[in-house]
């Protein structure tokens, strides 16, 4: 419709179901005729269109309002998106014609940006320079950290190597002492066996002498009780008394020797037990030293691997953290038995594979 339309709503009678509305239609006018509007207005033809609208229920009104609100929100969102797209296009294409038909002249160079010192500078050049300076600083810092870490790793490697050498020397010394103690223990064990054998022989000899002495005493009693001649009787009694005295002396000497040998055997047994205790302590010390040496060798190997990775300028592989054993915790181990002897420092390390 090319002309203007004027809508007039006339209030009239309304019943319970409908209401009446009127629309006044005004035909279009030419610009030349607008000056004589007052004179021409009586000749305007008015067409009245009447239509009836059904009365909406409150639920339908609420639904219509909700739909209108959602439509308005969608329109606003679309307008906002359209404005953003148009702004992006205008910023990206400064030499193109916009929708209003005017040509926008974009400057040939970027406007100067004032930095913190008040000097105009190109933003791209400034950003590149700042980025380059930042990269140089980061590179210097990382290089310094790399050198420091290399120095620390080298010091740790030297320290671990010195500790490993010291522990290996102690291990060799303890092994030599253990071998000597084992030899001494074997010799003492052999001596104990010989002494026990000698004690057995002496006990047998003592038993034989006691039997002879008992037989002589019995014969002497028989002679004293018998009715033989006095000369022969006295002579035989003297011989038997002499033999009994000799046997008693031998038995007494054998008893002394037997007691002395028993004391020697007990002393040798005590020494043998002490030697076994020393051997057990040496074995424990050797095992501890072996564990320390193995742990230090593992740390030394790990340090060498780190140094190789750092010197090669590569990062650690992700699989190394999965396959490498992880030390969960470590704690000193105290001996279970109370002893006055100094024991080596024992440290238990639990490794989580």
C-alpha cells in the first residue's frame, strides 16, 4: 500500500464476548498538494473497515506475552550479533563500501600508540620487540638454570661416586675381616672337637683306673680277712696299698686334667659363640653396605641419564616416570636385640614399582 494509513479505534458498545474497532484509511498525497492541505481536506474519501476480535482468556494473554517476549529477545540477540558482525567486517575491510553507500577511507598506516614513556611507537613493532626481549630473557634464564642444574648434578654425581667408593672400600675391608673371622672360627671349632675327644679318652681312662682301684681294695680286704701266712699277707697288702695309692694319684691327676680341659672347652665354646655373633654382625654390615652401594649406583646411573638428557637438550620421556621405581619413604631401622656394640646405620628404602 503506497499511501499512509490512519487507524482510529472508536469506543462503542461492547457486549460480553466482542468489541468493535474502526480503521480510517487515508489515501496518499503528493508533496505538491501538502501545501493546500487545508483546502483539499473536505474532498478526502474515508473508508471505514470494521472487524471483530474475540476476547482472549488470561491464559492465552499470558502465553501471547511470553511468546512476544521470547521473540523480542531473539530479535535483540540477532541485532546484537549482526552489529558485531558488521563491526568486524568494517574493522577487517576498511576500504570497502559500507551499507549506507558512503566510502570509508582507511588510513594508510596504523595510528601511533603512546607507550608508558609518552613516545609514539608502532604497536606491532613494539609487540615484536617486547616478545623478542621476553624470549631473550627467558632463554638466558633457562640457560642459567641449565648450567646451574648441570653443576649441581655434577657435584651430586661426584659426591655419590665418592660415597660409593668409600662404601666399596668398607665392604672389601669387612669382607676380609669376615673371612679371617671365619677361619678363626673354623680353627677354634677344630680345637673344641679335639678337646672334647681328649676329654672322652680321659674319662674312659679315669673309669678304668677307678675299676682297678676298686679291685685292689677288694683284694686287700680279702687278704686281711683270710688266714694266709703273715709274711706273704703283709707283702701282698703292701703291694696292693702301693697300687691303690698310685691309682688314686693318677685318678686325682686325671680329675684335675679333666676339669682343666672342661674349662678350656667351655671357654672355646664361648669364643666360638662370640665369633658366630661377630660373623652375623659382619654379615649384616656387609648386606647393608651392599644395599647402600646398589642404591648409590642406581642414583649415580639416574644422574648420568639426567645429565645426558640435559646435555642433549631433550626432555625426559614420559615413559621414564612410569617405569622408574618411585621411592615412597625411607626410615632408619633400629636393631631388634639390645646390644652394647655399635651397629652400622641401617636405612630401609621401600620402592614402589
